[in-house]
């Protein structure tokens, strides 16, 4: 199954909420079930936008690693205030 080349912010937040159950909970980037390149591209693109990135918190703990904006990361937590941009 081929996925779209770029998911929207709304798509990412909806997937995050389903995976995390609530905001501010770290979720493995691997759980978004995107390919390695797509994961890096989608999250790097969103991280480059200050208005979005201030609500994203990436971490590098145990798990599959991805490169997001040049940094190795495994998880993301999203602040609930992201809803102001949706």
C-alpha cells in the first residue's frame, strides 16, 4: 500500500492522539507506520515551522531511530495547545 508523500498537521495530530490517548505523552515515531524516509521528511518539515515546532517535543530513547531536522530521535510528544493551529 502506497501512502501519500506528505501528511498534513491535522493527520499527524489525529494519529498521535489515537496512539498516545492524550496529549504530552511520548509516542514512538515508528508507531506512525510511515517509511523511514517519509517519517524523517514529514516530521522535519513540520519541525521547521516555528508555529508548529514549539508544540512538538522530540526525544531520543530506546527504539527505532529517525533523523528529524538533522537530529536523531525516536519519540514525539505533542502539546495540547497544537489544537490552536488546526
